[in-house]
C-alpha cells in the first residue's frame, strides 16, 4: 500500500476595499485588499532620449536578409535585439549618447561608444552572454576584457562617467 499524502487547500480572496467578503472563510484563507478605485497604476516605456533611434536601428538589424554581408551573414536575432535594448535601458541614463550598433554575422551585435575619455564595446553574443571591452585613462589603450551575464555594474559606471563628462562639456560650451 502506498502512503496517503495530506493535501491542504488554501483560498486566496482578492477584494476591493468596499466589497463585501463572505461571512465564513476557510481558516486557511488569505485576504488581499486590491484597491482598484483608490489609485491608478501606469506602466510606460522608459523615457530615454536615445531610445527611438536605438529601437529603429535594432528593428532594421533584425530585418536583414540572410547573406547581408555578401556571405552567409544572419540577421540580428530578436532575442539579442530585445536583450540589447533591455540592457541599454538598465545601464544608460536618459542623457547617455546613443551608441553605434553594428550587426555580427551570426545573429549577434556589437554596441559601441568611442569618446575622447573612454571606449566601450559590448558584443552581445546571446542574452546574458556579453563580451565587454573597456578602455580609459586607467586601463590604457589595451583596455580590459571581461564576460558579462547579469552584472553590468562596471559598464554602467563607465557609461555614467562618459555621460557626465559629455554633459559637463556641453554646459561649459
């Protein structure tokens, strides 16, 4: 004979503040107030100056024909384009200069900034698989290479530094 397993049932009740709850709820019930009438929740796209141009560029790269490079070059994959946009939204501010975006031949893409204070190159091989290269006054012209999966702190720091320096130059002009 097999063991008999006890199953417990839990009831969740979602209610508006003015709604009348049943008078008798099971003892394992959880009541969540969901105040629909008391507040509005808006979900919008991030407000970034560079976003429309980047979205247009990524869309063009996903629509490339196979063989776009004269060989067997593949269009940028939707997964890579989507990840690149979400990555940029996470590591760039509203005022960050738009990067250059170049397609790779295997559905990958390269995102680059080259300024007088820093060089940043992000090779998006696949979602959560990014090869980064950074060069600035600390690293010298050889720069430093590293792989990124979910922690983009160092790249975000470099981009923030580049953005602040660019806005300082505009303010003094």
